[in-house]
């Protein structure tokens, strides 16, 4: 597209435009003054073009202006496209075969020295990068990541549109509902003392759209959760949200896998379908995670039958109380020092384990603090079960199912990265199904919904609502990619009688249910079709596909880990007049 002030971008000129007169706008990426020659690289979002000024061929005033320019000045140049000398061709650049021999230059904006170094190889603290994010975003790697994000979004929209989905926006100002994290709340000036909540997800509204007969809905939607942050979390994040009527899990799996194939095309990744599936308990048992990274082995093994009954109180006590004893094998790990093993134990303890047992198989025989308790025969049986040999290390955790698996899963992930076991540029999707419907909250002394209270229980297990809710499985499913949960959803409950029983099980009275979800419950009574859906963390998908280390690298203006914006200085105080209008008073 040609504009009034430029004929081309800085990334499109080739030998096909040789001898054409062109006009380019951009920033000076580098400036080289060789006396009678001035070279500068002019850049914009599209790329870089080399521009030359020759003292013999350029008007004196133009040449002097060119010599006075500096990096990051904003300029406009006109000139003729010329082929570069053969020894100066840069095959790595689209524009590397040409240069623009300038005959005029206009300074559009003089740039002061930049407060941060934005060269690709420069090391700059993240705080400074976020404070001057508009400069940081000039880096090619960030622009490429955001361009990939854009193309992933376009591919998704086009794919879902072809399947009959309709994008519908849902409100940002809504009411607070319990969804697992704290709400961000917005005080109402018009109705003082009352508050809106920013949505953690459009869950209730997308179900209402199914009652309304839209059949297939999707939305790229901002969601908000006031929770502790980490590399793959933000207080405001983008979901790809979808809901469908008259569907089964298989329908959703098929649609999602097709969507991931289209996303893969954008990222240059050949996504193979169908994706493998495993139940929640299998995922935890083998990988120690409900979002398993299946790109490498080091699977967890059950060794409880091999090490109990020897009189070792730690193992025997766990076994008697219905706990688990599992182990992973670290190849060539026998060379680990006591300090290295102690560091691994610290990781295990951070996930709830009370300790970390270990056994080494060395050239001189077995070595372990627990060898005197379990004996060599049992220790050898452990190595046989783990398919280990001389030079290897067995790491063992004994506790309840969740702690044992989660602690070993964390060690597995840590060691997979540290030992280089994870193949690069590999993308491994997996569905995780058969999640528990409820879990027992020891602090509140009641059952809570593992996903959310509108998730449908498995139909052949409805009797467990009365008999043993903790054994009940939900019609819920997650999709994981390379050890990250990228999406999760469920078939919803559309039968009001079942919904009432679920509320009753998690301790929500009819009055409380009506107060919190009355509008949805009313809708479910008025012809709600069977329906289900799924939501994806779009920032996380973009992070993985761009192979970034943090979702902050694929968000234009992200928050810090303390949920602040260093660029704008938010959150910030508001003045007394605003507080008075809202009927609020801030306590120090």
C-alpha cells in the first residue's frame, strides 16, 4: 500500500525496483560516517534498507544534513534504488541486494539519547525494559513475537468462522461470582456502596448464549484475576473462549485439534493429530503433573511393594496410611554430590514432601542413607524396576498421592531442563481427562468443585453424589502443550436437578445459589440445550509457539510480578474528590 509520504516500507525493496525513485520513512538503526560517504540503515516495522549519501553526487546541504544525523533520529529520504556492489550483498536480508542512493533527507524528529540499550544482544534489566516498553518494543525479537501472536489470532478467527462460530462480546462490568481467584472490583459512582467485578472468565455469559440459541460462540476476551503471579501469569490476560450446543467431548476434541493444526501452520510447526489422551490419575502417576510434558521420559514408578515391610518406619507408615512411594531414575546421577542432592531435596520439600530418599548405584556397589533399613536386595529391586544400572541415581518420595506425584513431577521437570533431556523445537500436545469432580477442603471442612460448579459429572456416576462424592469424575478436560496447561473446559450441567445436587454437595444453599447465580439458574430452566466448551490461555500459546521464556514477551504492555505497570505507574492513588464521589475512604 503506497502512502502520500512514502512509496515503500523499509523491508520490501529488491532488485525489481532498481532505478526507481522511492521515498522511505523510518528510524536510523545505525549511522556510519566515512568522510566522503555516509551510510545509514533505515528501519521500520517491516525491515531495514541501506541508504547512502555520496559527497560527489549529493547536494552539499543534503550531505551535511546526513552527516549530522544520529542513531534513532526519525527521517524521510528520497532517492534512487541501486544494486549493491557484489562484494557488499547481504543475502540474509530481503533488501540486501540493493541500497537507496539518497538525493534528499528530511529530519522529522530529533531523538535524544535513549535511556536503555535496545540492541538485540544487550542485557537490560526487566524493570527498565518495562519502564521504557515503547523503546523495548522496537527490538526485532519482540516485534516478531507480537506479529506471530497476531497471525495466530487471525488463523484462529478464520478457522472458527469457517466452522460456523460467531464471535460475541460479553460484558467487562459484571457481578462478583466465586471462580477460584480474587476478583478485581470496580466501585459504582451511580449506585454508591455497590461494586462491579471484572470477569475472571465469561463462563456464565457464554452459557447464556447457548440458552439464547447461538449454538457456536467464540471470543478473544480479556479476563482478570487478582492472584499471585509468575512467568506464565498476568493479572489481565487473553482467553480464546468458546462454547457449543449439542456436543460431546469428542466433538470438542476434534474442533480444537483442527484449530491447533491451523495455528501450527502459522508457526511453521507440523501438528500431528489425534493428540494422545490420558486420565488425570495416569498423568499424575507417570509424570507427576496434570499438565504433563511428554517430550521426554524419566517417568515416575510405583515402588511401594518393593520397599515396604522391611521395618523402615517412614515407608511402612506411609503405606499403612494409604500413601504412595514412587521414584524416578536419574541417568549418570551417581556422580551427584551431597550438596546437589540436598538442592533437589529443597525442590521436593517446596512441593510438600517431607524429605527425599535416594540410592546410588556406583562401581563400588550401592550407596544410600536408607540402605541399612531396606537392605541391598530391595534396593536392587528398585533399580531393576527403574531400569537403572551402575552410575545411576534413584530419587524417592513417600507421602500421599498428590504430594508424592507432584514433588517427583517437579524434580522431573527440573532435571529434564538441567540435563538437556527436552528436545528443542518439539511441540507435544496431550489431552488430560477424567478429573475428579470434587476435592475435600480440609480448612473449610467441605467439598469444593475442582473446576467450577457448572461442570457436569459423569452420567454413570450420578449415584456417587449421595454415596461418595470424592470418587466422582467430571466431564472435564484439559489440553497441555510442553508441560503447560494451554486450555481447559468441560461439558456443562444443563439439568437443574443435577445442578441443585452439585450445589448441595459443595455446601451452597438454595438461597446462596440464587443470590450468586440466579440469572443463570433461571435461564437453565427455560430450554437450556446440552452444551460444553473450552477456554485457552492465548498469551501462553503465543509464548510457547514463539519459544519465549515468559508471557511478558508476547504482551505489548505487560504488568510486573507485583501486578504493577512501570510504564504508567499504576496502580496509583486517586484524589479525594474521586473517592468522595464513590463513597470510599482509604485506610492507611
